[in-house]
C-alpha cells in the first residue's frame, strides 16, 4: 500500500503550520483537545471565536498572569481551564490555570486583584484587610440546618449543661439560662465543630483559639460574619494543612475558597507572587504544591 503524503497547512486554532495526513484534519493535537473541550461546554460561536483569537495572539497562557499553561496533565495546578471573566456570564471566557480559577472564585477581576493586594499588604506590612461588597458572590453555606436542629450532636446538648455558669465558657458573654454552658452563638459554633467528627485535641485547640482571639480569621485577622451564610466573610472551618484534621482554623468563606488545596505557606507564596506581578510586573514563578489534589476531567474543565 502506498504511504499517505504529508502536506503542510495552518492549524485552525493557533494558526501555526502543521503537517497532516488527512484532508479533514483542522487542528494541531493541542488545539484539537481545546476544541473538543469547548464543544463539550457548548460555548457560543462568538465566544469560541474570541478564544481562538486570544490563542493565536498570545498562545495558551493564563489571561491574568501570562503563565504558560499545562495542556495535558489534568492533575496539575497549572492545567488550562476556562474561566468566566465575569462570574456566570458566558459572553467572555478566558484561559487560566486550575489554581488561579480556584482562587478567583466568584470574584470580578478587579475584586480579585483588590483582595490579593490587601492580603499581600497584610502579610508584609501587617496592615488591616479592608472588606468590600462583592458584586456577584453566590456561595451560600446553609449546612447548619442539617445538624443544628435543637443544637444537639450525637445526643449532646450545647445549650444546657449540668454546670451552673452565668457566662458563656467560650466568649464570656452572658447566657440566656442559668445552667447554659454556651451563649446561643457559641453553642452553634461548638455544635458545628463537634459534628465534623474531629479528634478531641483538635476541637479543644479550636475552642481555645476562639477564647483567645474571638471569631477572627486566622489568615487576615478580620472579624468574621457570624449570622449570614451568604456572606463572603461568613466564618468557616479550614484545614490548616489540606485534608489533615490535626489542626482546624477559622477563616472566612472567601479565603477558604481562595486557599483551596494549599498549605498556609503556599497560599502566602502565591498571594505575594500575584501581588508583585500586578504591581511590579514580575513574572509569577511556579512552585510545586505538596497537597494539590484537584482533578479537572475534560468535560468539567
């Protein structure tokens, strides 16, 4: 059988010259995978056109940082994923890394860079992190109703105790009943903490954190929202080391999402790297992540 002749043509995606065997081949291998993913996501034709225009001009690099993206390893924090430039708005889709996509969460681009700068200044100069109202934050933490009905967990009541205390044993504020161990707010916190089935030492360490520092964020020191589960500043329990139950800290919903599968040192490393990129134009240097476990299959990326 005669061998098929290779011929040279332009890739319809990136525009680079490629050698092909068959007349129906339109893309290079990298762009072929990207085209399939866009088809699976059912992007509008105009959106696809804009993405290809970006790839032809800049290559497969992060829209926010200019970093080269991994196009093959779906386990990598630098794997190329699609991000809604404006949350839930499909008219502008940009390329970024899996890590940056997690950190940006439900933020507008200007909100993302504001938060990054605030955190970097807090870490470097110990300045106060100033909260802002987020335009499109939509995360709602309503899991309380599942296990706080009556403020009981595994038969243990967090409002009534055999001890006669007139002040909350956690925050020191007055209690509603003479025999109550916690005020209603701290009872809610203690009930959630116990519901996580954490080691007793971890629970006690977390309770001691509240006794000494109150309901403040471990990473930024901001006062946490205690009543509105829809707020980005609503308090959350965070694994200080991902998936490790030996140390649980308090943070806000926004920073819990941004920290993702990073250790605290990795989180601050990338906050500083991103701040330097935005303010000084320095290149963001990749660092191997010890605990990253996110997986982005083709149909979900």
